[in-house]
């Protein structure tokens, strides 16, 4: 999957459009991945899962409110806002993609996308709420590793700059093995009121369907 946006548009429009494209093009994979993960875990725990979804929704609304108040001046909160805008766009694309495909017609719930994008947090949330949802995947040991290196690089004009190289790999259960190789070129700006582009606009990552990833 490769998604590129036009930097002449507002960042929130870019984020929403990028989400729509990804959601529509990967709607079937989102559907099957949810069946294998969130929905499979919730099959016998509907009441507990509804409680978790309600808490996730409340949490998202809090962060979105924080971001809306600060994104004009704070780059961090600006990109938090874009993250949730992109998820909203992905939900729209997923919903329409699912409606077009007779094989994947099912209920679409944005709370499930929040869940997919908060897998590690959901485990902690269950503990805090004293909610038990049996999921064998949560019993796996940590199987991820990361590599980070900062190097000096000389530009054509002789200027010495630093670049960061980051590599990451992860492993999980068989039910969560579906992966999409994604490349994003999202021409975002530092804040909603700043015309300066973010330092990084291109990013590539191997991710499961339904996860929102951003460059920058």
C-alpha cells in the first residue's frame, strides 16, 4: 500500500483523505484481521468488551479535546490530532469498502479501530478495570526488538547534519500474522498554524491491517 497526500491542502484534510484511501483499499483485510483478533477474543466476553470499548471511546475523546486546544502551537498535539483524524478517515473508507463487498458486509464500529490501535494499552486497561478477557495472544512473551542509530551525514553543500535510522521487528500469534507493507508520504506541517513542513514526510512500515501509521 502506498499513500501520498498533497501538501497544499490543510493537514487535517490530508490525514482524513489518507485514512479513507487506506480504509477502502484494505477493508477486507481489516475485516478478517478483526475477526481473527478482537472479535475472536470478544466472542464469549461481549459484556466485558463493551465496557472496554466504552472506556476507549472516553479516552479518545479526552485526547482529541486536548489536541484541539493545543495543536495550533504545539507540534506534538497537532500530530496527535492528525492521528485520530486519520483513524476517522480509515473508518469511513473501511465502512464504504465493506458495504461494496458482499463477502465482507458486517457491522463496522470505529471502537474496533481504536482497539486495534491500542492493543498494548487495552491489556493495561483491562487490569485497571478488573475486566478479564481470555486471549492467548496476551500470554506471549515480548518478541520485539528495535535498532536505533544516529549518524553524521555531509550534504552536497558541505553542511554536516545528523540522520536517525530506526529498524524494528516484532512477532506475535498466528492469528495476527496478516501484514501490509505500507509507504506513506504525508506532507504535513509542524502545527496547524505553521507552514513549515515536518522534518520527515516519507515513512515505510510493515503493519497489520487497520493500524494507523504516520510519517513525520
